[in-house]
């Protein structure tokens, strides 16, 4: 486990607690379309409130590029947060200065305020010292509960823990515990299912994972590149032909590390990429010149399920096919449900993350049936690459200073 302080080390009673949350949620016409991130953040917020803290939630939303953009205001999130918490949520029309100070100063013990979008100020993304000072002036203690933002060296992520006593929230703590267990302390045999469009975007992930797993399952467009590297004609399928040598090198490294590599043996193909296109299922060696591989076939689904039944841990990042367009979600959905079934039977520890992954697992109806599903995107991917996340490093440095 990373060496940082958690809420177990904090008595928030009567103190102003700045909590970095991630409320960058899907919104349409001023309405929150999916409150998952708000609901997950509620665990930390409730604990601080129940212990008498004066909670100040801070978040970004969208990419306003340092300008006030009404369509990216956090104001519509305040009533949703109030409903989730079952209490009034004060809203400040700015995250620094007099509007924020006025709302914060009115908070009583066990009460909460939400401040306006951090990214309305250019100083947030620049990690500007003056902006970080202005944020820090509002609180006495800082809590990072936004693992999904911790790969950014922004003022609210790395600047605040340099200025205030800093702690990890429950969500961030759970994210890191799940990832460290899946990568460093996984029960063996351990598998990684890596999908998505391109090998080039997952190259660092593959290199970091290979020595740590026993089975690597590849799907999506990136699997086509590996098939082509074996001499398979993939027709008009998405394929990085310039990455064939790289794919062969990864295969060689897998062999050297004793990692089994599982590629599709059959596929669902079509000549058009559209809803309910006419399809056929063929061996991967039977793709016609004008066809595209858009999903794994039933034999590949069966083989993946069979291999997962022998494993104890599964780390999942990326879909196995073009799941956004029916009927090409079937392979991903069937494998996800098989993994969920094994999880519920206590046979498999399942950890998944990444934007497309979460969407695919939601479509399969298994989000609550996996051991842990991370809503983080870039941070999840960078962790899988073995990178040090600036936000986590800042918490660790803060803990060192507090212990000195």
C-alpha cells in the first residue's frame, strides 16, 4: 500500500476540510445523466460530515480552458449531491476569493459546500502557486478522493497537499488497494484482458504487465495487429500494420516470461460498420478482403471463459469488440458475464477500469458484480503502465512531512 495518511488518521471535527472529488459527470441540458461518481464520493463526504467536519468539495468539470463557461458550471451538481447525502449543500459561485470565503465561513460543523468549477481559473491546470494559495486559504485540511484526477499535476491535486495536512479519501484508498492487489499481490494464476483499438496506446501497459501475469488475453482492434503479425489476413479490419514488429516482440517477451497469450480464433465480421449490419462468423483465417473483424466469435468466448475458470485474478482494460454498435457487443458481454459469475462464486478476483471498459461492463449489467470497477480513465491506464501518479506522490510527501 502506498505510504500516505487516510481518514483513519484524521479528526475532522470543527475543521474546514477541502475534499478533491471528481464530479466530472455526464451532463445534458443542465441535467446530470449518471450520478455514479457523485454516489461513490459520498462515502468519504458522509464520514467527514458525521465526524463533524466542515466539508468543502472541489472539482473540475469539462475543459473551460481557464474561462468562466456557464455550460460547465457545477451548480446543477449541488442538488444531486444534496439528494445523495440527504442534506442541504451550499454552493459558491467561485472556488476562490470572496464568494467562496463567504460560503465557507457560513458552514457549521457537519455541513457541506460545493465550490464552482476549478478550471474556470487557468491557475488550476498550470498548478499556479497563487491559485493554490487561494484554495488552501479556504481550508485547514486537505483530502484527495479523486484517484481519477491524480495523474494530473494540477493545483488541487499536487499544490494543496504541499500547503495543508493531506489525507487520502476512502474512494482513492480503495482504488489503490484494488490495483496494488491486482498487480503486485495478485492471487495466481493471474490474467489480464486488454482490449481497445490500438497496440500503440497500450504498449507500456503490456510491457509492465507481462512479468506480473500468467495469461494475457487480447481483443478489440489491437488483437488484429497481433493476428496480422502472425501472417493472418485481417481484410479491412482496424490494424496497425506499422506495429507488426512490435507485436512480434511482445509475443517473444510473453514467451520469455512464461505468460500464455490468448488471441481470437474466430470472429464476427461485416463489410459495414453500422447498427445491425449483416454479419457472419468465421475463423480468423477466413476473413474476406472486403470484411472487417468487429467482435470475437463464440469459440473465442468459450476459450476465454475456460481459461478464466483456471485463474484467481483478472485485470480488465478495454472491450473485446466494437461494443458500442450492436450486434458487436456480444463477445464482450458474454465474457463479462462469465467473469462476473466466477467472481460471485468466489473463484475470481476481478478488477476493471477505463472509460470504455466501464461502459462495456455497464452494458453487460455486471458493474456491481465485479470485485472492483474503477471509474478512472487516464489515471487507471498510467497506473497500469507503472507510472508514479503526481497526486499519489504528493500525498506520500505530505505524510513524510507530517511525520518528521
